[in-house]
C-alpha cells in the first residue's frame, strides 16, 4: 500500500460523512419552503385586503372633496340669485342650481356607498389577519420540530467538519492539493480504486506501466480520462 493512501482514504471517508450531513440539511429545505409558501399566500391576501382599504378610503375622500366643492358652488349660485335683477339671468341660475342639486344628490349617494365599501374592505382585512394568524398557529409545531432537526443536523455537521479538518492534517501536502482540486470538480469522489485495468470512476483504461505502479502501491496516479486519483485495491 502507498504510504499516503490510508490517510487519503480516511480523509475521503470523513468527506463522505460531511457530504451526507449537508445533504440531510438540504433535505429540510423543501419542507421549510412549503411552510413559507403557505404563509406567503396568507400574507399576500392580507396585503391585498389592506390595499383595498386604502383604495376605498381614497375614493371616499375624493367624493367628500367633490361634494364639499359642489356645495360651495351651490352656495355661490344662491348668493348670485339674490343679487340678480333680470329674469333671464335668474332663470339661468335656477337651472344651474337644479342641475347641480341633481349631481350633488348622486355624489352623496355614491359617498354613502363608498362608506359601505370602506367597512367591507376593513372587514376583509380583519378576516385576512385572522387567517394569517391561524396559519401561523397551525404551522408552529411543525416549524418548531423542523428547527429542532435543523439544529441537530447542524451540530452533526460542525462535528463532522471538525473531524475532517483533523484528518486533512495527516495527508501529504502535495497530495492534499491534488485531492482538494479534484473534489471541486464533477466527480462524486476524488479517490477511486482500479477496476481491473481501468479507472474505477470513468473506466478509462490505464496504461500498463502506470497500472503496475499503482497496483504495487508505488504511486497514486491521476486518471487520464476524468482526473481522479487512482489506487490499487488489495
């Protein structure tokens, strides 16, 4: 066996443990995402309801302003009517008063309806707030359990990473650089045993001379096909 092989194999096993723990942590994300999406639906419904209240209040304020303006104009027409002397001009003002009175009545009716719209929008906000609170309450046990699992896995991950760092200190520096570079690539592992006369990962044939060195434990070679490190299995 190559003198550095055992330390590399130990390191690779520690990396597999780290990877497995990271995958277990990542496996929690769909559950978390599902809970967050459910909450987001209720939050969006509440936001929409609050915008409806704002729109209804804005509409009511606009109508209130228009009504105040119409009433002011009506008062001005009445004052003009008191001062006119000609029948034709008086008749014109009276017609304006009648028309404005009709418009004002419509606007006042619309204002009353806008008040009802505000109350209805506020009622929907209260319902949306209640629904959001219910979702949060129903999710609380699941979120708590999920958080507990996450914390336990994170503790395992920290421990695995610490053990891995210790294992890395036992590996030859030059080999460790090669190993780490391969791990950043696409291969699941950095170190593979020979499979007959080929790479155990990509099954590219290994030249005879290099294969003999690997099998004798004289060398840890790099696969010409995929770049992983090759060693001879006993």
